[in-house]
């Protein structure tokens, strides 16, 4: 028998997607695999059982493997866990809603009264204005007639096969609009092959229950166990189990799960007790303006899908929601969680004007996405894209990006047992350079470490990996990794306008060592000269920006880590994350010092962290003199549009005032 110990570093713990990757990996081997977490010991090949452990970020699990291929299984699981269980580099949780609630995802919620209406939790931003349509769930009629063990088993097998086909079709449909969120239905398909679930159903059939009865009882049991977990994110997965369960139950009962709802002949705001992920994914945007549910949480898959589909949504609005009659006019605000019921004509007109203006602004932003971001007083700032591959580069170039401000190269190194070859890296960098058609592409060298381990890079366990071997530190200690990557970049440099950027630089000696490697390899390859810069993520580098600026070609400020290190707050910490604000005056002062140091030496400064796309941060960053904002591809058009509505002179005054503030809240109030 072999034993492994893991710490789950995924930001939201061992939730649906990483659990699915763990289970699918385990299922490839014959060995018996058990997982222990706290007092629970479960089958490592059962997705429901693994989810039921309730493992949170930083939680420890012990894995026991026993069988003929236990060594290979152990190696595969070590690789899977160290590679992030399918979530790769420091997976970010979904954006937090405007309001938080401690209400359980499965419980009835007493609604807050807001004027003439209700208040729940904003789950997906936007306004929906229209009449209510109560989408009522009808119970499936379950037959108790038992036709014999063999016959009931055949009925179950047929229903499971049809369910797999339906889920595959649904996954493909959602993937066309929201590729990442479509993976939810891969998890649903995995649930239909869950060993523990199917074994329990078979036992009930053997006890002379019909397939439908056996399935319903087992699903209800598993969903109740999941809903009882003290982790809201994992408790919300009970809805996924019920969703899958109801699909198979309908098939067993001979009902058509795809039967269309009798929709009114006009667009509506859907109200329901709850919506399953399948319900949400199949909502027709031509008929549905938005939705609200009496229960549910902002981390439920239905809420995640709503955000991906740009469908305004409010959850946990309470049972009073279900008492509002069909046809009643409502204004649903998915950003604040407020639902105004039967508003007067003036209120409706005002909301409609706001909605129309918002749509016009978004449309105008998209139409002008290829135009530069120039302020009202003719100051230009570049808007670039943060990307993680060739497909992202294509989208960026089509979306108005003026370059790539951050190419995360970790995607080449993750989810594999060996590092990518020089040729493999060269091919990707070449393709991206060509896709961007001569626009600058800043390639960040491998940013990996104790907090983001690779199976083929041995890093001793560290008490605090954020202060250990990370980024450039790790690569300088393993120069073969850095040299291969630099060679690949320099070989690709003649195909476009590439730049090299080193992450996590704290000391001038690190810069000199890395730059020496670039110079040596460039001379060896007779490659073209490329600009070489550093990320400003560590306060030490920001404080020495004036000295670094005399050596480097450019700076790019990574506001995520700079904020984390400046405030000594883990941005993923469940309690402190809300206080980790990049607009804290201390962070802004470091950005200011970096810009002043760079400009004094004639060098430019970009910002590639999340702060660049924050609407409240843009005018301050502009006013501090930042030369480039690098943001996610979907944010490019809107960030450009916001810059065009600003005055550089006024932004400078605002930035100066923000540096004098005491806390982040004061800064945000200024804006």
C-alpha cells in the first residue's frame, strides 16, 4: 500500500472541477484509492464522495493507494494535484457579487424589504425591466411498479445513456457562448458514472425498488449530504446533483426533459424557487431578460452561467418572490440584488433610460474598440491584453488590443509530466507574434514556485511559499528552464515585436544575472535586439524603481501581488480578501514611485494586474502617469471607452488627492 499527503491549494478548495480531475485520474487505475480528510474516509473514484469531503483552500488530504498499479497511480495523482487539478495557475474564483450573504445555499431565506420590493444577493450584474413569469417546477411522477431486477437495471442503463447524450449536447451548446462555463456539464456527465452513487442505486433495485424509486431515493440522500456541508461553495453543488438526478428521473418516467416551457409571447423576468444549471443554460435570451430565485447562492453553477451569458440575476430573494403574480412589472438589479416590484411609471422610465444608455455605451465601445484611447485633452494611453495562449492572442487582436501587455507562459508548463521543449515553445511564441501582426508582445518568463508547483521541478516544502522560490528566483536556481525559454523567445523574435519580462524581481543582482543570460544567448543566436523589462510586484523593486530604470527597458506593475505584499494580505484569504484593495494609498504611492522613477530615465510603465480594468482605478492610474493598461480581452473596449471620457489634467489632480488619502475607501469615494 502507498500513502500520499496533499495540501489542496486551489483557491476555492476541492470543488466540482478539480474534484472531477482528481476522480477521472484515479479511475484510470485498477488500484483501490481512498481519501481521508478529517474524520471522513471516502472512495477516491467517486465524485460525489470526494465533493462530500468539503475540502477548502489549504485543506490537507491523505490518499491511500492499494493495488498492482499503485506506483503509477500515485505518480499520476501527484502530477494532477501539483498542476492545479485542471485549474492551472492560481485559479481565481468567480467575481464576488455586490452583496454577500451567510444564508445557506439550500435554505429558505427571509427576504430583506427594499422600498416596494425585495432584496436578495446580486449574482450577475445588469438591469432587467419587464413583467414577471413564475417558472414553476412540476414533480416527476415516479412509478412504484417493480418489473424485476434485470428489467429495472436495463431501464436504468438506458436512461443513463440518454442522459449522457443530452448533457453532451447541452455542453456543446453552452460552449458556443461560454466555453469555460460549459465544463460544468462535464462534471454532470461524470456524476452519471459515479461508482458510489450507482452502487447505492443497484442495491435499492436489488431490494425490489423500481429504477425510478431507487434513483430518486439515492439522489435525494446524496444531495442532502452535500447541502449540509459548512462550505457554501461545496454546499451549492447539491443543486448539481439534483439537476442531474431530475434529468435521469424524467427519462425513467418517460417524460421529455427538453419539453419547452409555455413561455408568454413577450420577454419576461423569470422568478423561480430555484433554477438548475441546465435550466439556466437553456434560457432563451430572446425571451428572458433576467431571473431571480428564492434560494441559491452566488457561487452556484446557475449563477456562474448567468454571469457568463450576461443575464442579470438575483438569488436568495426569499419565498415572498414566489407570491408575486405573473405579469407584475419589476426592475431587477443584478448588481445590487434589489428587485423593485410594481414600480410607478416614472421609476420604470428612469430605469429604462439607464438600461438604454448602458447598452448604447457598450455598443459604442465595441464599435470603437480599434480606435486609440485618447483623453478629452489629447493624452494617449495604450490598452493591451493579458493572454494565455494563441487563441487568446487572436481574440485580443480582433478586440482592439494595441499589443499584449502580459503573455502568461505557464500554460505551456502546466498539466504535463515534463517541461516543454525549446521547439515547442518557439512554435507558440512565433504563432502569437504573427497573430499580433507586429504589435508588441510582452512575454513573461516562467512564473512558478512553491505556491504553484510543477511535477518536474523539485521545490522543497516551504512554510510560506509566497516568500520562497518563485518567479525569477526559481528560474535562476534552475537555469536550464530559463535558458530554454529565452532561446525560444529570441528565435521567435524575428517574426514579430517580442519583449521579455522577468517576474518577481526584488534585487538588482537578480536582474543582472537574468539580463546576462539574455545577452549571452542573443549573441549566440545572432538574434535581434529585444526590449527586456521587469515586473514590479515586490515593494523593494518599486522603492528602487529609479535605480532599476537606469538598467531595464520597461516596467510592468503586477498590482495583484504588489497589493498582496504591500498590505501583507493574501488576496485569496476568505476573511481578508475584501480588504486587499489595489487602491490602498500605500499601493498607489508605490505605483507613483515606480512611474516617477521610470519617466526620469525615459522608460515607460504598464499595469498588468486586475486593477487596470477597475473602472474606479482607471482615472487614478491615468493621472499617476501610467503609459499602458493591460487587461483581459473582454475589458479592452470598455476600458478604452472610459479613458476617452476622462480629462488627463483632472485625472492628475485626482491622483494627487488619492495619494493623500488614509485608506482605500477614501480613494474610492474620491472617484
